C-alpha cells in the first residue's frame, strides 16, 4: 500500500527523505518476522516507526526508498504487576495510554520531559531519553526489563529473563516478572539494541519498570542567580537519594514549562531567577507523612548550605502544578510557545562540567547577535547523579527562514565544539552522526561487525548511525 | 619450543626481562586448580608456557598482538579469585595484570572511580570511605578485582540493596580487543569515564552480558566504576579480636535480625522493605553459615554444635531470617527507617531475634566488607547452584527446589550441606531477588562428584520450573543449556568468531569454538538424563569428572627458559 510521507516526517526534514514504498502496520510478531524475511530476500530496506504524530526530533526517514514498518498499532498491554511495579507492553503503547492502564494498580510511567502524545514508551526508553526520576535509574537500561525482538536476520529472540523456556503466560504464572534485562548468558542483547535507532532489530514487546504512585508528593523550586549552587544541591540530593523528579533549567526553559493560558511566557520568564532547580519529594506507602517531613527538612538544610531556600511556588506558579503537568502528555510542544520554533542540541557530561559547556554555548550564541535566538538550558541528572543530560534549545521566530537556517548552523557548530570539549553524543541523530563517530574511530569497525551480525543485509533503517 | 622462546623474547622486549617469565616456580602459581572455583581436572591443570606482567594498556595491547603473531593462546588474570581464573590451556600465555593496580581517580561529586584491573575492592572501599562513599563488593570478598567482576564475571554481592551489582556498575571501559587493538567503549577522552553507553549502539552488551566473557573476548584495562553513599566515617573501625573482627555499628546505622516462619512471609516482607527503600544491606544466609561466620575456628564451631550453645540466629529454626543494616543521612531519616523496618516486620508476622552485640558487630562488618568466603568455606568443598535473579515471587520455589536437591544428595550419602538448603539471598537494587544455593560436600571424589551433579540438576530444574535464566553457566555448559535460552549460545559463538577469528583469547569459560556432539544431542540426552534412570548416568559421568580432578596428572610443557 503506498502512503504519503507526511505522517512520518520529522521536525527538521532535510527534503531528501524518500516516500515509502509501502506502509505496513503489523499486529503481531509473526507479521514482522514475515516482513523482515521478505525484505531480506528482496534486499528492500525497512524504516521503522513506533511513535505516531509528527516527530519533534530527528528526520525519521531514509533517503533510499524503503518499506515503512509502523508499529504504532501494536498497543497491547500484556501484563501489569503492582508488587514488582512492572508492565509488559507493545511498542505502540504511549505514555498516556500506559498511565491510564497503570493507574488502577497504583503505578505510573517513568517519563522523560514532556513526551508528545504519540510517543511510544518503548521507543523512548530504547532511545535513552533521560527520565525525570534520577533516584530510580540505577543503570542506562532502566526502565527496560526483558523483551522480545526480531533481529534483522529474521530470528525472534527473547532477552534477559524472558529467554527462559516457556511462554510469557507460563512465565507469569510461575512468578517471573521479566525484571532481568541483561543477557541471557554472555551477551547483553537489550543493551546492544538500546541506542541502535532500530538498525539491528525490531522490539515487539518489552517489560518496563514503573514508578509507584506516591502516597504524598510535594514539589519545590529552588531559584538562584548562578547555576553552581544548584549543582551542589542537586549533587547532594542525588548522593542522599532524596527526591524523585529533579532537574535544573534556566529561566527561559523553566518559563516555557510553567506558562499556560493564564500568563504569558515573557511575563513569567522575566520574573524568574536566572536558574531554577525543580525537585519533587515522593513518599511511599509506609508512614508517608513521616517520610515527607524528614525529606523536606533535609532538603531545606541542604539548600541552606548554599544560602538558598526551597519554595512551593514561584511567581504565582505552584511547583505541584508543574509536577502535574510533567505527568501529562501534551499535544502542545511547550518549547514552541509563543509561536517560536527551535533547534536543540544535547549530549552527556557530568554535572560539575556543565557550567563550562553553558558558558561556551552562551558565548557562541551571544556572538551571533545579528540573529537573535532564545537560549534555553535543561540539565537532567541521570544514573543517580553519575552523569547528566545537558540540553540547549535555540529558539527563534517561526516565520523567519533565514534565522532558522542560522539556528541550524549554530546548533551544528556548537555540537562540534561541545564534542571536542568532551560532550558524549550518545544519541547521535543527524546532523551530529558523523561528528559523533569521528570521536570513536577505533570503535566503529566493531559497531559495523555488530550490524553485520544482527542485520547481515543492512535492511533495517539504512543510513542511520555509522551504517 | 622455538616459538615459545621467540615469543618470550618478544614479551621481554615489551615488558622487560623481569616481567616475562617461564620458570617452573612462577608458572606453577598460574595452574593450581584448587580451592574456590576448582574445575574438573588435575590439581596442576594446565601449565602455561609463560607469564607476562604488563604495566600499561599499551603493553597489554603489544603482548596480545605478540600472542596473535606467534599463534599463542592467552588468558588475562587480575586478582584471580579461585582456580577457574588461572591458566586453562596447556602452553598458553598468562597475562598477569597485577602491576596495573591503580585507583586512578575517585570523583566524590559524581560518585564514581576510575580503576585498573588489580585495584582490589578492599582497597577501593578504604579509599572511597575517605570521601563518604563505598563500593559494591561481590561474594568473593574484598580481595576481588571490581574491574574483573564488572567486565568479565557475574559480579553480584551482598550490599546489592544499595550498591546494585557490578554488571550495572560499569561506566566507560577500555578494551584491548582479542587481536590487540585498544578501543574505548562509552565516553571518550583522558578524563571522561562517566558513561558506558554509545555513541549509538550499546556496544558494551557485545562483550559483557548477564555474565562476562571470562577473558574470551580480550582484556579490559581500565574502567569508570560507580561508587555509592556511605555515612559510616572515613575509616572502618574494628571491634573484637581477629578472626572475630566486628564493626562498631555507627550512629547512623541500625542492625536487625528479623525472622519469619515461612519463605512466603519473608518474601511478602521483602517486597515491602524494598518498596520502602530503607535498607543499606539485607542478607539471608543459611543458619549453618551464620554459625561459621560467628565462630572463631572449626573447633569453636564444632564445640558450639556439641554443647548446643549456637546463638538463635545460627539455628535451623530461624532460617527465614534477614540480617538488615540500615544507613541514614540524618537523625530523622534513621528514625524513619527504624519505624518502617519494625512496622513491616510486625505486619508480616515476623519477630526480631536477640543478637548479642559482639555477634551483631561481626555480622554487620560482614555486610559492609563481604568477608565471608574464608569463614564459610573452611570445612568443606563448596559449589553453588540456583543463581536466580528475578522477582521475589520465586523465593519460596527456590528454597523448595534446593531442599529437594540437598535431600536427594543426602539420601545418596553424597552431600554434607548442613541444614535443608544452602541459599544465600539479597535484593539487588532493592527490587530484584538474587539467590544462590551453596552446596557443601566432603573434600573427596565422591563429594565433588555430588556437587557437580547437583549443579547440573539445578540448572535443569530452573529451566523446567521457570525460575528465570541461570547465572552460573559458562563454557561447555552454555552449549547445553543456552540452546533453550533463545539459542543464546549460537550468538555467543558468532561474536567470538567475529571478534577473535584466530581464537587466541582463552574461550574455556565462554563458549567452545565448536559445538560438541554431546551438546548437539543435548535436547535428546537431557530427556533421558533427568529421569530416575538418567540420574545414575549423570552421577556416573560426574564421578568420572571428579576422578580426573583428584587423580589426573598434567605434564608441564618443558623447555622454555
């Protein structure tokens, strides 16, 4: 079936994306396996999609004609278990859909910042989008558990504890909950698939760890004119495993998150401190009031060391309301507020190195004063504080193509500069791909070996990464 | 022999005369097949041709390239906890990483360290504690190499509730490939060891799975490694007299020994304790091992048995017991933790055992340092089985399965596991069950055969009863049981062939280069083997393996200077 490309175009299409040869919307693993086998035989490329609706990030399609494999109709939630806080879902399940299914079980999803309504939970986790809850992310794989995948060879494979003999229902009846993502045995298949941008296989279902809905949740802002004191606070909170959702934003980025119909972006932004740390305290089932009390007291004591104070609202906006908003997928892209478009740039670093990158980016953006751009900064600690996702947005007037072009060029130049300064482009979407792999030349031949093993005919998502 | 001589010359040119050796006294240290991890085969199992001790990654790479050039098999060893980590193939080259022992960096703000292969967990922990941090220490104890554990082994330890497991404690890693290339996995750059991921593919997963490659996919020379919070002060204080050394439990800590009547009750409590996230460490060990941990020596232990003076925590009636250590950062947090633990234990039908302060101090020290192997393995040969990593739902079944196994061995007059089963257990990341059943047997052929047989049976039981995926499978055993794990064995072989086409890195504990006839026929054989009739066949085969271990001889390849 031929289909238009529009529904699959990314936010920053290059114009060279090829129309689909056909669009397949499979319902189960057998259909995916059959399609891959047919495409292998015909050497026809496949481009995979799990999320629906316009993408906010990469240009999602190949410049070669390919069959589009759209997994967004695979929406089954096979199992939910409250005791182990885990669900087993298909790739078409979105955050909003899974949250609705989880709510009666006292659970909710671990979320990245403001996922779009059609965002696939599995795709988000496979893409290593940083989640807001730092404390619960022990390892890069989290919140992924075991999974089923069809490799580019056409072989169906079960990763982690799902590889045990038997069916999913038999496993579940025996008490297994697919909590082990690693393995089986000497290969960590799920880790290999993560970040692969669909170039090795198609994940057809996965177990995902869920967050327990807190009995009590209280959110706070801590504002400061410099970022360094907030970094100190953030680090100590991570060290003490205090706080659930936690991140730092500059006033521009935070205002976009806070703004709603009742107030305008600029009004909010102008009144905010230069930097804001957002943190939620979440109490579990046992003595929640006791827990919230001591955590709030400890948070205040940690902030006081930097002569700062947590507050529950800033400029009339309650931190609890922001928390609620973070739990809701919105069709409205908060960064596109006030009719502005934007380019983004993100990479991994460590939290104490972030000020150096921020200074570097600010200097570059300010030096291009002839093309006014709004710089936004979002710092998301990861892995219980071991490293952080640092994201910059360059906002500009949506109706100015010249500025858009300048923003794209600036973002690319900044990416190169940040990579040279030690930023890790763990998710090397175009146009950062070439640059990201240039810094890992010794690894590239082994990545290509890996591609050849799992996708010997190179049919899955050609052109992505270094393939 | 001339090849060896030539190779030795090449090695000496790389590392210096003193650090490339082939004398008998040196070589014998690297082929002793005894103690923990002994594998079927003679006591001096496989004499290496030479031992090389590089001091840097570049030297390791040069040594590996020399091995490839001369067509030699090689095996890297760091701290080498046990016999399975020493040389396995006669005439191989041992790359001893003992000179690469640096704790390169401790980064307190980012809770991580950068370490080399021979930095031991004990040293790292002592260094980390000075910065308010600690590290994960696996069951092997503080003498192990966290780098080897994180990159190449299973890597799971007692404080898992708060320090995870080493497979997931790995950050960036430096890898000398099987053919001697130096490759960085994860974040790149001299001072950038903060991430193991990307760019793109999580390549780390190709060289380290649920278990590591045990040296079959090259050599790891430096890693970024996660550290964890510690509020017990910059130095671990001591109480008591060696070997009954304790730790004066700090004011931010509490030690508890709650007990329940059944495994089901214990599992129910564990779910709630995990959800509350209040425990720094939780350990269940068999009462017999508690007794061994608390006794000064074997005579002391025997006397306590004879006189009936074992403490309650070391008696079989209290086997569904947790040793819990909580750690707080503030007085209010400590109070919350105490209230929560007491409430959960009471609400799930548990009670708290009275533990003498000197005993609590010994057990608490064990929880912090993981100093157990020397204590609990001192009276018998020990093996392990039922490495189960899954939901706590499986805990009662894991206990029952081990009870059946031990009872069968005891009936046959083989096992000497004290008590009904030998499970050690803890919650990894305050979420997931980890348990393994330590099987003890007499240190003779019969006992050793029994543990081998029980080990094989336990993996079969795990597969049959759907208890997750077995942790303790390596080498030829992967070909037997890996077939039923989505044919993971075939992928491992593909990876080995692709990255090490000459098969130079020792594959003994990864995957054989060719699938054996037995493993090809295993689907049929296993149907026979795990029947009443088959039990005898299995026992016979294991007796043969044990005989080789106790009576076999291995000649040293002679001639090298």
